[in-house]
């Protein structure tokens, strides 16, 4: 279970410090703006995901609703859930009966679900690539560069987010790949709540 918890947290918490990003060329700016336009057009999103890193793999489904809401349902045998309510990201471990929380603004998910996106104003961006119908670029918080980076990845035909990669303080990478993406469907607010876990020792009462 500990390896799965580490895997989940490693996917969403940035904790590596890197050198400042360099200024983008005009072509790189256009690449980032095209990706930003696509993200801005997405009010809701549903997808399957595969998460790999930390020596393990997990699969499940992802729901997103801007602004601020996101949910990762991990498939069995995992007994964990990750949900953002717009202010906090909650990691719920139903096996041990524990909830851990972090401000959404301190996780890379904050780049996916703001009401209005302005990536070049809000992040340092580098490593912009556009080859073979694939686009990617790396972001970091300019005010807290020690927090690390997230690399967003897109396909162009049709244009869509295909996943992201995070690197931790030890240089280990965790990757999330998306598939079967459906956008702008009705997702009720109740999709982004969670059932409080029962602590194991509560069964003894």
C-alpha cells in the first residue's frame, strides 16, 4: 500500500528545484498558446488514465470540471481516491482510513482547472517541442521554482491533452497517460465529493 500511496502523491505534488526557464521564441509561444486555447475550451472532461512511476502502476478514470474540480478514481485493487473541490486536493486512503489535503494552488493540477488560463503569465515554461503530431512543454511556478515541474503533453490530430509527467526531488519521473477523452459533457457537482473513510479501529467500537 505504501508504494501505491507514494505513486499517487508523486504524480500530483511538485517537489524538485530547477534552473529558471529561458524566454520562449515566437514559434514556441504560438505552440503554448494553441495548447492553452484547447484547455480553455474544455469546461468538463472525462478520460481513462494509466499512472506509472515509483516502481508501480495504477489505472482508473478521471473527471474534470473547471474551475477547480477534478477527480481520479483508482481501479481495484487500489483503495484510494484523489479529489479537488476547488480549494484543496484531498487524497483519501480507504485502506487505512486517512485523508491528506493540500492547497490546489500548490499542485500541478492548478494548471488544468483555473477559470481563466494564462500559462505564460502564471508559469515559467521551457522545453517546448512540436514533432510528429505531438506537443509538449514544461511548466514551473516562478514564485516557487523549488517546487519543481510538470510537463503537459498533447496530440494534434485531433488536438487533445494526452497526459503529463512530473519529476520529483530525487529525479524520479511519474507519468500519467489519458485515453478515451470526452469533453464538455454534463458532470454534476456531486461527482467531486467523497465518502469519508472509516478508520480501522472504528470497527472495534
